[in-house]
C-alpha cells in the first residue's frame, strides 16, 4: 500500500506527502493540545477542561482568567516551545552526524549553556535576564568549539560525536568548579536551575522563544531537502547540487540556537532532544530526518512529563528535568543495547 503522495501546487511546486507521517503528526498535535489543556487545569485550584477551554476563548470568570492566562498558560507555552525546540535540534544533530547518539545532550550543548548560566550566577550574581543571556552565549560558544574541533575537510558523524563527548566532559568539570567556588545561596540557586524546570515561567520567557522559533523553524524546513540528501553521504550530495558545508553549518547553527534558547528558558531539560527524534522515526517508519514529527514529539513529551512531575508523586512536585532524565536514561540504555546488537557500536 502506497503511503506517499505527490501534491503539485498551482505555482508548479511539487510536495511529497507521507500519509503515515502526516497522521502521526496530527495525532501528536492532538495529544500535545490535550495534555496542555489538562496541565492548565492542574494545580492547587483545579479547573475542569471545559472551563479551561471557555477561559482560553475569553468566556471564563475573573478568577479563572487570572489563573489560566497569567499563571498557567505561560508555563505550558514555554513547555511546548522548549520541547519543540529540543526535538527539532536533536533531529538536526542526529541527521547531520548520522548517529542516534548525536544529540545535544551527548554533544555537551546543554552543559555549555549551563556553564554560561553558572558563570552569571556564581561570578556576577546575575539577574534572571542575565542568566538567560549567559546560557545562550554558553551554548553558542560550545557549539562553535565542537564544530571547530571536529572540522577536518568537513564535519563527519562519529568525529562530531566523539569531539562533543570530550567537550562535554571538559565543560562538566568547569561547571563543577564553578559550583565549588559559589556561596551557599548562589549554589542552591544554581542547582535548581541546573535541574531543568518550568516553575515560575511567565510571558517574559514565551515571547523571545516564540520569536526565535518563528525565524528558525521555517529556515530549517526550507533546507530539509539538502539535509535529506546529506544522509546519503557528502559525495552524493555534491553530485545532486547540495552545497554541503554551507547547509551543514547553517543547520548546525540553527540547532545550537534552538537548544541554547530552550536551555536558557527552562534550564538543561535532559534527554528530550535524544528521545524525541528516535520515537518520531519509529512511529512514522519514514526515512529522512523527520523534522516536523520530531518537533511535535518533543513538545508532547515535555508537557506530558510536566504533568507527571506535578501529579504522579502526590504533594511532592518534581522539576520536569528529573522526570525527563529518568525516562530518557532508560531509553538511552535501551538504545545502546539495540545499537550493540545491531553491530553499530
């Protein structure tokens, strides 16, 4: 049974649609929206889903309006945007490296963003805005270092992963040093941030992340054809007219920006970037980078994990990074066993 269908627009543009992948994306979007509505209604003052929907369209009472739009909706939107950014960034890195372990978690981008945030917290006692800026700069510097060290007539899969692991180890040591040099107040603040959490997120985190995604997502999707060609190897891509290094550098920069901005908004939320692209690929059963499915899967995973962190442990609410770390660690062990049995590691 054919699942692919070519659609030609009036302007002559031909687009290939995968029916299974499209179905998966639609179902994941519905799941993310459902989880978001449930999450907005969750808390010390529970609100039924029907009332949440009425409030979102402006028909709730004053109390519900305040709780939904001012307290809970920004947190959920940050969760969706962070999850989508991590899912898309992970899909880009895994596709560029042609390695399921080539995600920002393994390559050390999260640790680099953490180093930037810790520098602002420990050395400068920075404000929330300065910590966010420090995380963004730290992620960008780490990404540039990985790219520069992995360069040898181009950047290739396992070399990128190995260099990333090395850089991650160095930056992790730097983070430990910064913690030892901080006083007890700054150390406690730093540890909370390093866990990865959506607590206290408001509209100040939503708008910058939304603006960045509005620019980067179309840019990435516009270069998805080149990325798909690159999965067949650089020589084939050159023969097909793809400017390999230009596309690779552009997409890696986009992935670094997506990961660093997500980390700046919510802290280093672990393993979403690793698991979302692989789960999306297994659901769609489609070759290629699966950028949109990975993005939607990341958003669904994070809002679901946030609901689990609030409800699954009674009165003891956990940071969302703890939940994603546990689930992602189990998935990583399964992935390593699977790759070893397949003879790829």
